[in-house]
């Protein structure tokens, strides 16, 4: 397990940490990968962004269109 000590640095109006190649490789990430960052129980968790398949989006849109009136009534 790779272990690296880093300092949170100022990046414009934000803060950032540069991740060394060995950490990225061990985690299975490459430059350019899309990620999701969240805070969880006092830790920062970085996960790969998983693309939603087009079929799932189409199925959701079909359900929403079919039951639009029901959803609107439930929302009230």
C-alpha cells in the first residue's frame, strides 16, 4: 500500500492536493479520469465516476412520461 504525506495547498480560491503517480496507479486511476469526491465520516473519499448507460436514461424517461400525472399528484 502506497503511503504519501501531502499538504493541502491553495489553488485559486479553492484548495487542492497533487496526487502522485503511484497513488493513482494503485487506486486504478489515470490522468483524465472523471471522479466523484465526497466527505464521509471525517474522510475524503474519491471514487470513479460511472457513466449511466443510455438504456437506463431512456427507461427512466419512459417511466416519467408514462406516470407524470401520478408523480405530480404524489408531489402535492
